[in-house]
């Protein structure tokens, strides 16, 4: 769960994933599911993101490359 509008998170995450792998498709390579939970008199809303293995590896590799680049610049 997180603050903000879950619908906006869906759009932002889809745009981000398309930048990483423009051939990725929602419903094939990644899934976004809205969730809501009632706790007492409050309702907490959020989003569950599921990512296919190849896209996950691409995201991890990208993150490692940026970390490596940061180390070299220091």
C-alpha cells in the first residue's frame, strides 16, 4: 500500500516499463492489479505489480548498470 492514486500509479508504471522495454505488453509481460482492504472503518487502496522473468532481469540489469556508472563517476 502507498499514498497517492492507484490509477495514476498504473499509468506511470506502464510508461516506465515501456521506456525500459518498449516491446513489453500489459497482460503478457507485466500485470497490474488494483487492491483494496478494509481495516476497521478505513479503506486502504493500492496496486500489485507482477513482472515476467525476462522483464524483471532487464530491470535488475539496468539498475546494476546505473549503480556501476555511479561508482565510476565517484
